[in-house]
């Protein structure tokens, strides 16, 4: 599961830039969210640094303020990951998520370019990590040997009017240093945990509610004891092969 997020309003519209901008008796700062929501949004960080409760609280605030936060979620099935490997599947999911975000919210690229006098190449998305996806099918085909997974993938960019100058750049440790990347990591984690809870309800003996699908020892032992679950486990994962 991956997610994309961008702000539809300036950061300063829901959180003060400096502490002096906000006080209970000051009219200098007027937030678009409640005081409790502001306190929650101050906790935004890499999802791994937050508790389950903190992640859920942030997720709920973001979901309830669609006038401020634009979000999009995408995922790939275990079979797709087995077919093309985890890295490629993740990058294709990122591409889908970003393209959907652009189309769904009709992000005003032209207005941004005109307002800030930016060249098109200076408008880009950030993806956490060392690699980033190609957003357009034509770019993906040019950068590879037209591999099977890309031939099969009918991307949103072929169906929607996604601007050709929009690109993506990798940002190492972005989920700890870039606010919207951190938000995206939280949204993706909460969505993933929700999926794991549903799987747990269907297969309670595997303990998905506890290990959340990660390769912990208790999860591996459950697979060895009970066998793998088709459509849930990645059969290419070495601990699952032959189970």
C-alpha cells in the first residue's frame, strides 16, 4: 500500500509557522482546523516513529479536511508483486497514486507556474527513498525494454490528461523530513493496517492483527504451521516458497 498527499492550502493556514503567530487571544493567526486538530497535526512524522493511536488520529484529521489535504491511495496484490517483484510493483503503485491525485484534484500547475514564475521542470512530486517512478507510460517504456508488466499496465496517465512536465524525484528519509511525505506514510500505514485487520478476521490463527503482515517470527511460524494463504501471502517470499 502506498499513498500520495499534497496540501490544497498553505501550511500556515492550519499550523502557525512560529509560536508568536498563535495565541488564544490573538487574531494574527486563524486556522482552518480546530485547536485539537492543530495539536494532532503537530505530531506528523515518519509513520514508524508514531504510535498506532497517533497515526489513526492524524489519519482521521486528514480525512475529515478534504479542503486542505489531497490524498490518494494505491496498492498492488501479492500476485502482482510475485510477477514483477516488490520494487517494481511499489514504483508502479506510486505512479498510479500520484497520477490519480493529480487528476482527482485537478492540481493547478499552470497557476503555480504563472504565480511563482517557475520553469515546468521545477514542479515535481517527491517519493521517499532512493528511487522514483516514471509517471507516464511513454516514459516508462523509453526507460526500459518494454517489459511485460509495463505492457500490461494501462496507466492512468494514458486515460487522463496528466501534464507531461510533471515528474517525480526521490528523497532519502523524506518521510521524516518532508511534511506531506510524512503524511503520505501515515495514510498508507493506517490503510495497510486496516487491510491486515480484515484479513485477521478471516484468518484469525495467523495473528495478522499483531504482526500486521510483516515477516516477524510469529508470522513465519504460523505460515510453517498452517501453510500460506493464496491471495494474501507473496509466494515469491523465501519463507513462503513451498508452503
